[in-house]
C-alpha cells in the first residue's frame, strides 16, 4: 500500500531573470519538509510539490522538464491521468521562466496561489487567503540575490498568518540556470531547518553562514593559487557576515601570515589557539596542503603560543 504523505505547506518557485538561477523555498508545520516538497535541477526547473505526495511528483516533473517540455505542458500531462490531482498542489518554473501551478479542489482551506513574472506562490491549510498575497508582495518588493527574495516571500506569508497549525520546518533550494554535466555541481544553495520553533529565523541564519563559508572556500582557493591578498579580502568579508565562526578567523590569520604580516597574524592566532589547541596543531599541516608557503618559517613562532603563559 502506498504511504499517505500529506505535506500541507506554503512555497514559492522562481527564476531569476538576470542570471537564470532557479529556486524553491517552503515552510510548513511538517517535520523535515525539505526532502519532500522542494525539487530543482540546474538548467531544468524548480518544482514545489505539496499537499499530497510531493516526493513522488517532484522528481517526475523534473524528469519531464529535462526532456524539453515547458512547465505548462509538464503539469498538464502529469495531472491528466492523476487520480490524486484534486488533493495536490504543484507549482513549476522552467529554465525559460515559464510558470505553471495547480491547486486541487480538495486541498485543505485556505488554499490558493498567485502567479507573477517568472514565479508562483502557493499555499494550503493557511490561516486565510491573505497568505499567498503576502508571499507575492514579499517577493516582488525584495531586492538582492534570488535566495534572499525567496526568503522574503516566506517571511511575507508568515507575517500574513502562515500555516494555521504553526511553524516547524523550512527549506531553501537554489540551482544554477545552466545545465551541469553532473547535476549536483549546479546546486548552489541547499538549506534545511527540519524542526525548529522559528524555522524561518533559522533558515536566515543558515543562509548567512552559507554566504560566509562560501567566501571561506574562495579564500582557500586563493591561498592555493598564491593570492593571499584576495584570500584576506574574502575572509575579512566573511568575518563581517559571521564573526563567530572560528575557522574563518583562523584562515584570516593564515592569510596575514602568508602576506608577511607576522605580528598581526600572531595577534589573531592568540585568541583562536586559546579557544582550542586543535587550531595550533592544524597550522603546520597546511604546509603539505599548499595553503601555507611563504609563512612556513614563522609557524613555530605561532604554535609556540599554545603555552599558557603565551596565551594570556
């Protein structure tokens, strides 16, 4: 017997008209909505499949989109012989920005959707009909990267009242607008808050950390390519976003060491080493990895600071 999987929720699918990124974001009073409702593939499309069995409908929609059909043709074909179409709520945006959406007649009220240029917002089991209008307004009035506008849509829906049952989980998925030879390489952001009293707040926090750690990854690449100035700039920007992340502060000190700014590096390493001796043990290991080259000779002077008297 097929399991009954109700995923009442509200969501948005959208395509960025500037860079072609595709995204989907959801929030629900449902444990771990992320693996069930949001689906996206780089250069193919984004799908929100909810109300009934999204884990079946989402992958099928992407498979059809991948063959070249538009969002509209994909949805029409899938619903044509679907015995559960009256229970489903589905929205699709394809790589060209075409949008299609369906709200089944038996979706739990308040249920409905609103479509704009290159996006669709949809909701079921909401407090009232104002929720999807709040989502539409939140998305259209937001600025910045697609991920932030998707978040603004969810937050707009929550301000309007959101899910009548309350909050529990949320997810955000953004992929490239260009097809990747290996699809996972086109996955730009994939964040989930599976069980949280304020999942949108948690998703915002995770999005901030995603940005900071993306800068960290770029900085490591710059160090590998002997570009410590670029690494330092990226790490300084990352610290501005997430000043509490010890690894980012550690690598900023590494960049200073590579630039020959030994005193500044020492001052930054000291509190990091005081927080945990593992960072001092890690530093010399970066030589073999190629992350420390110019500053290798200074490493013993840095790691010497792990003694209690040096750390105070």
